[in-house]
C-alpha cells in the first residue's frame, strides 16, 4: 500500500465510497453499514494509514459540530422538556441494562460502562433516512422519534467525554471523577458564555459575510479548535465539536452555516466508518458470543419498551406508540464512535453488535406499521373500541 | 380550521390539519429547502395515499396560486369591493382578435372599453406602460387595469371573432 501515491489512493477510496454509497441508496441499505463492511473487507490493506484516521477524526468533529449548530440553547431546553421522561427511561434501560448485563458476565466497571454506551443510542442517520424513505415523516411518531434521537445526541458527547477521560486516566478515584466532571462543566460553561455574549452579537456579521471565502474557515476553525481544546483537557473531541456548534448556533444563522459545511462533512465522515471497519478483525474469532447474544436481545426489547412507553408519555396513542417502538432498534454511528475508544477485543464485539442491531432494526422498521397494527387488533386496550378507529387519547380524538 | 405544528428536529417543520371533508393533510418543510405534502384519507391511516415532493421554487409557485394572488374565484366582500373599482388582469391576444396587428391608438382601446393597457408581455420581454403607437401582436399577453366592466369588455375584444374560448371570457384570461 505504501507505494501508491497518496492522491491516487485518496481518489480510489472516494470513488469506492461513491460506488457503495450509490448502491446503498439504490438498494435502500444504511450507508453507514456499507462503509463499515467495506472497511472490514479492506482491513488487511490499510494497516498504517494514519491519514485515514485523521480524516476520520475531522469527519466526526464536523458531524457533531453540525449537530450542535441545530441547537441554540433555547431550543435545547424546549426539546428536552418534552422528551426527558422517555430520554431518562432510554438511559436507564438501554445504557443501564446493558451495563448491568455486562457486569453480570464478569466485565470490569469501565468495560461494562463502555458496553452500555455502545448499546445505548439509536442511530440518528439510519433512523432519519428510514423515516424519509418509508414516507413516515408525516406520521405522528416522527416528532417523538426525532426528539428522542436528539436527546441521545445530547447525552452522547458527555458520555463519550467521560469514557475518553476515564480511559486516559489509570485510577478511577472520587477525586479523579470530580476533576473530570469539573472539566466537562467548564468546557460547557465556556461554550455557553461565548455563545451568549460573543456570537449572539455576530449575527449581522455572519449574515453579511456568509458568501465570502473566509466564512468556512471561521466555522471549521472554531469546530476543530474547540474540539482540540477538549482533547487537550483530556475530554472527547466530540463534546468540544458539539459545543462549538451550539456556540455558533447563537448567531441564528445555523442553516446557512450548515449548508457551507455539509459537503465537507459528507467527504470526511465516510472515512470514519471505513476506518472503524478496518480496526475490526474477526481473525481471532468473535469474543464473548453469549454476552453478544444477550445484548442483542436486550437491544431489541429495550428499545421497543423505551419507545413504546416514552411515546405514550409523549402523548402518542397506543398504536402510534407501538409503531414508534418497532422503529428505534437500529444502532449505528454513535456506537461506532464509542467502540473506537474501546479495546481491540471490544471493538470486534461492538462491530458485530452494530451490524446485528442495524440489520434487525432496519427489518423491524420496515414491518413496524404492520406489527403495530397486528398487536393493536389482537390486544385492544381495555375499554376501547376493538376496531381501533377510536383512540382514547385527546390529541388524536376525532372532531 | 386548526393547524397543528410540530418540530422535526434535524429534518424541519411539520404542519398538519384536517380538511372539512375529514381528510388529513400534512406538510413538511425540509431544512434542505424542499417541501412534502402527505395526504391521508383519514387521520388513523398508517400509510399516506399520496406524497407530493416539491422543490423550493415549485412550492412557492403553488403557494401563490393557492393564495389566489392572481385569480380569485370566490372573493370575499372586501375583495369584491376592491375588484369592482380596480382590477388588474392578464389577457392573451388571440390571433383572430381585432386588436391584433394594430397599434393601441388605432384600436382605440381606451375609448371603446375604458380599460388601460399597462404592460405587454411578448415572449420573454416585458414592455412596461407601452406607447400608444406600439403594435399589438397575436400571442402577446396584455396587462390591463380598469373596473370590472371595462376589463371584461377588453377581454372580449382580445379573444373575439368566433374563437371557441370566447364563449367564456373568464377562461381566456391567463392565470399566472
């Protein structure tokens, strides 16, 4: 591999990404999965390609930066207010549950927390794409599903930061944890202050200069800079990138800035999933198969329960909540990011976990309306019209 | 009519309402710019029976048409009063029209109908407040102003001489 000029290799890789991405769009497969599988297949060819890792890191930073851009503080508060019961259940059941299972299987605390974090979040990219492709964005559960995904996206950077910090330090003492939390708080507070007192005043400047060639530099510079600051503090670049996005969103020009950066993200992010694939080597066989089996089962059951119960709390009627329940099993990019921090053995493990849950998730998503309808007909809620035409919930009541 | 709005974080905004006929319409404005209109025959239905995807420009065009910017089939009272005194209409000149191939002065447009031609659209070109010596050509679209009777009168001139459309002058007005 060393003999091939860098440019040629880069061109070939992007060409390959284009081909598989196009194919996955045609065949309605999640492109995240396809990149990972491509990486696994090409693993032996890419042993010491540092630049892939660097590109991958930039991709992840831009992903979370753009995510942060959509969340001015006020909006974050509004979304969280409505979704937090479901979000809390999600953390308890999927993160806590998986962590508990891992502890029962004899993993140490940090490894168990890593496993829990891998199991925690539904894939935003796969879910959003599925909702769009299956024409279910108009359905009432879409708002709930997307809000819960956002809640997970808010928890994710903190979780990753925590894991990155713990991994870097050797001793997990109370003092160490205190310092870690202090750093996370300081970084967040810094972003909030800069956002509220700095960027909010720059709205006019950003609007005026948006088309100039120096604007992408400001945005990407801020993203990389704050992400790097987080890394320097021993936290995760993801938290820094997300906070940089939140900061800049206070200018009120998020969507324009987003359009500037989307092409850059789309170019770099596939490298992350590809890189993640290359680090998975099934050569030594799959470790902890029984744990994997239990966790995959938990992944399915946990998300169905979370999304059903959370959906009911959100105000969805029973059938719609059931449909939401079957639509959130797929794990994806977030699990891959966590796994990127984990030991080699756990990485193989989580690679298999992601592939399994993503495939099951896509399958269930496809069948969700049918499954929900079937359950609804077979077990009508007490006191309701069994035909399913009347809903006891006020939001869906007929006029 | 009650329109429910909701956020679709990461996607855009969602508006839904039930029509008087009991059908459910959902409009989604994507952050990327395009719009989607979903139609459900009733609110409980799982799958939409129609999904319409529109680009930003198409959606705006459709929006102005629905808003009745150029053509108000059933105007409300206030509008009706306004329309009685001032109307602006776009009218296409039929080839057999007695206005065709004559100057505005020769046709005595103002004198015979009372309406005034304030613009002519010829192909891609727009002639604003044309000179009285301007020759009107078949296929031109005239922008005219006047009260209801005056504009009607000019409309019938434009499409006159036995063309089938002339029976219904309202139809010959170009809706744009």
